[in-house]
C-alpha cells in the first residue's frame, strides 16, 4: 500500500508571525502554499522578538495543518524573549525602542561586542532551538529540514539537527552570508570572519540543496562550492506576490490632493537616501511651485533625523512613518504617484531584489530606482517597463522623470486606475511549487 500522507518539512526561522519583518512574508507564504504540493511545514521559531515590528494578523495566513514550536531564546544585546504580547501600535513601537536601547554589551569594545554576537545577534537561541528541534523532529516525523536566513544562526541550528538526526536539510538564503551587502558592517575581526566562512562552507557542503532569492545570489553561492555536483544543487526561488494579499485593499476613489512619493521599508547600510534627496532638492528649486503640492513619505524603519540632516531645505516635504500592517501598505502604493526604490550603488547590492519591489510592480505605479544599474532590481524594473533606473549622478534624468509624473498628476481630473499586475513567475504558489520540488529532491 502506497503511503500518500503529506510529507513534513521542519522550517527553522526567526522570521515568523507575530514578527512582521520583511523575511516573514516569504516564510508565511511557504507555509500557506506548500501543503498544496504535499508538504506540511512544521515551524521552529522564537517565542518573542521585541526588536521587530509586530503584526499578529499574519498568523491568519498560516494553515491549521502547520505545527509551530516556539523557543524562549534570547538575542545578544537585545533583551530576552518573553510571553508578553505588545500590539503593533505605538505601544509595540515603544517596547521595541526600549529593547533596542537596552544593550548589556554596550560598554564593551566594538570587537568584543561583535565576538559575543557571533555568528549573529540571535546566537543565544541556538542551544534551546536544537533541544526543541529534536523534540519536533521526533514528534512530527520530519522528512526534511529547511532553514532560512537571515539570521544565519538558523543554518547553524539546522546543521546540528541534521547531524544528530540524520535528516537531510536545505538552506534558503533570503540574503547572503559572508557575501551580504552589509557584511563589512558586522565588525567581526579577521579571525572571526575566517570562522564565519568555515561555518558557511560547512552549511553549503552539508546541504542537500541550496536556495537563494536571486539569480546573482545563486551565482555567488556557486563560486563558493568546490565541485560541479555542489554547484548543481543551487536553485533560485525569488520572493513574489500573493493575489489574496490585495483582496479588500482600499484604493483611492478620487484624485489625490497631494503629489505623493513613497518609499517603503528600512534604510540601512549602503541604502543612503542622499542621492534622491539631492534630486528632490534640485527639482523643487527649479520648480518652487511644486513644493506646496509634494509629499515624500518614508514608511518603515527610517530615522527622521537622518533624512532631515541631509535635506534641511525639504523639511516641510518629508514625512517619516513607523511600520504599518502590510494590507495598509499596499493601499499606500495606489495612493502614490511615484514609488521610490533605494539600494545605493554598492557592488554587493547588485544581487539584491528587495521584497517591496514585487509590491511596487503589482501596483503598476512608476518606480524611481536608485539601484546598481547592472543589478537584479534594475533588470526587473526594465523588463516590466516599470520606471526609471538611475546611474550615479544622473540628476537630470530623474528631474525629467519627476517633471513628467507631476505634470501628468496635475492634469488628471480623476483618480488614477488601480491596476493589479502579478507576473506568473512571481506568483507565490508557483514559487512554493518550486520549493516543493527542491524538498522532494533533498528527500531522495
């Protein structure tokens, strides 16, 4: 008799509801769609993560068949997890700020702090995660382990579990490990970087398959793999879009009174808004009549002081808003006349495809992209004729772009149509099907 019961994958991740960090959406969508392809996820995650925005409503997308094992681990220099449940409002934001400010390692030297946080800020959860993971594997009869990063401590947990239990595992890189665009900012001394590369090499060698979120990431990972057999195990599965996320999203019913430029998500590392703010300054200077009609919103983890210090002349134009639920974010996209994408021009950013780019594409609103011109994000913007990709110092092109969008908005009498665009290659169900094939191959 053939056993047709669903197979089970242990998903090792710190990105899981109520955590509403950007990586959570990739994990939630795998949980939602993998059961369609015969794979029931079992999630191993943290109990509470006070430094991240929260959105408990995301759990509604996780099917009942998904079992969740939560670990009461801690984050080095970020406070211990607890059973408290702050909401996603200002109270939750206040608690995150308090947790971020309380850093018991802050009095130590930078090198010592980085050493104690190796291989990442979540290293303190590793022992407990292994213990609870062993229980989950025994209880659920897991077929494959799938770890997803960042943080890379998830791969360390998966590697230990696979070694102890003999269960095959797959590594999923939403961002790269030692080749990450912000890795140089980690502060690890040279000897610790060597240790990090050894951990990375071990994970790549022991993984039955390796998944990355962009083609460039896959090429970079293949360069680290010693043989052709290892290189063939690397697969690209990008982030994407779920049509259900757009059901019930409120779209503008009348023309906006303000010309809105919107940026979603965090600005960190090399993601510097200075280039855009210089374009904005020159544009407003040339067309002073626009200033009373323009509003530029940065929604997410962006410090208002960083923007205002760069754009002093633009104080009345710039708006900074904290994290808001994803459904509300999507409505903001259709209320914008221009969507802003900022990666900077760092070489390590060429492989990055920001998750927000897929939401931008879905809204069909024009994108002003400050990204590496030969990178993955630029290729997607050009492939779908979704906006303007800027090279460094290309102010004139950006100013002409803003001129055209502003004049078009001013001439419009009614709200711009809210068209939904979801390319099949980026449909979350299609991407989950690709992951199911990877898991099936790792199981054999």
